[in-house]
C-alpha cells in the first residue's frame, strides 16, 4: 500500500535536539546514506544500553526498607512502579545470566519488592510483572533462585500478590471496575501461576481462560474494550496477544485456534497504519512512547509466530529498528529517563508524574523481552543486516 519509506534515520529525533547528551553514540545517529545496519551491531548497542542504564537505576536504590520515593530523581509512587521493576530485573538477570547487578543481589531485591506492592495494593500489571519476574528464574521452583531465597512468610506474600482474584471476581466472571483488556492480564497471571505450580486447580484456570476469550470465541476480530459502548484502540492487539500467550502456556489449542483469525486481521491493520518512524497506533489511549514499545513487542511476537506476519521478516526488522531508534533518541542520558514530560509533550491522563520512573523501567523490560526473541529469530534465519528502508508495501 505504501511506497518505499525511510524508517528511523531521517525522521528519528526531529524536535528532540540534545536529548542524546553525552552518552554513547546510537546507531540511530548514523549516516542517512548507510542503508544497512548490522544485526550484531544493533544487538551490541541494545545490550550495552541496558547494562549501563539498569545498573544506574539499581545503584540509586540505597534501601528498600523503606522504599525510596524517587529513583534517579523520578517518582516511584505511581501504579505498577515496583512490580514493573521486578519484571525488568528478572528479565535482565535471565537475559545476561547473572543474579547480581551493580553489586546487588537481584533475587533478594525482587523479594523485598513483593511486600512493597502488596502494601500499596498492587494489582493487574504489577501482579503480571511480579509473576514474570518469578518465572524468569525458572519454572521449577525447587531450583528457582528467587523462590528458594524466600522465607515461608515471604512465599505466602508472593502467592497472595499473584492471585488474579485481586481484580477478577471468579463467582460473577467479571473484572472489578476495569476495561475488558484486563482479561488478557488476568489470563497470563493465571497461566503462569499454574505453570509454576502455585495454583494446581486446572478447572479454575480453564474457567478464567474461557471467560477471557469470550469475545474471540464468539467471532470478534477486534476486542471491544468498553462493552456495550464500544472502544477500540491499541489494547485490542495487546489483549489478543496476551490471550494467545496464556492459551499456549496452558496448552489450550482450542483457544489459540479461536484467537488466530483476530491476530491475523489485527496485524494487517497495525502494519497498514504503522508510521515511518515505527509508531504503531496514532489514536486511542496510551499515545506516546508506549506505541513504539508496542512495535518492538509486536515484531518479536510475529517473529515467534510467522503465521500472523503481515509482511516479510526483513520489513518487520526495519520497523523494529525504527522503533528502537526513536526510543533511544527519546532517552535522556543525563536523567536516565525517557523524556515523557519534556516541554511540549503530552500523554494520556493516567500517565502521571508519579509514573515517570515506571514508564522508563517498562521500556527496559519490554525491550529485553522483545530483543531476546527478535534477535534470536534473525540469527536463526541468518539475517546479518537490517535495512533502514522498507521495500514497497
């Protein structure tokens, strides 16, 4: 549908002069005449960035009892803040194969963050990210460094945090004052709980998965996030991916088959509307940096599930690189944060200053998760370079 479009290089960072500061030079700053980026160079850049920046954030946390109100100057008091960082630390530990970051014991830090989230009433994303953090140390809890380091009381607290009933009413099969897309979050938490053996009730898992997939099993291609009023935006795609992942983890091939037509159609729409700089959704909620993170996550999901690809892998790689380039350019090397609240910037109302740190650590976690999958696929397919420019589409 579109003619050849330059991804990233000429467009990345327009209106954001000086944000890169004195940090290491990004591939996004390369010559616009360079048509190819070596996959190994991009992998190295992302790994170096994550090692440097996550270490800075960890080093700035002097104590978790009590937890600091700020990390690298940004407030930590918003929703999902500590659960998000739990996921980031767990993913990064698995990514690089270490339980120590900036001289700190990562499993021990994560264990302390459980109580922080519980005391603050952590729900939904905080719970899912806590589940992912535990999973990242291995599905056999007898060998899981995080689980083995917890006392009996701390294990009980972790189990309490991972209970989907904190926001899902099992008796009425309804979410508690939340939009429909949170069924995807609940499904993933429940599937991980079952995988880890924290919940051995298969009937309750299947019951939740069936309820979560109702729109898709009824034939919907796009998920209505505000039944019966109607609301469709980026959450429809995220919801479908979350359900598909949960169904796969639970071995529910029937649900995977039911969700597949939606994913096929939704990926076509995402690709048709993707902006030249890697921006995925230009309407609805959560506009801003999260839409570039979406592109990296969607590209990784499609690399893992090629049956849903709306374009060849090399074109998806160009989009992946473009989204990374924008995010890297948006990242401020001096503050160690995304520039979410810079002059002239706007976000949806629930992205408050209290969530500034959480938005940046979400970025870290999402990049880690996407990058492991996507680069692994490129290496298996022997894709040694990424084209900065897409072919006609």
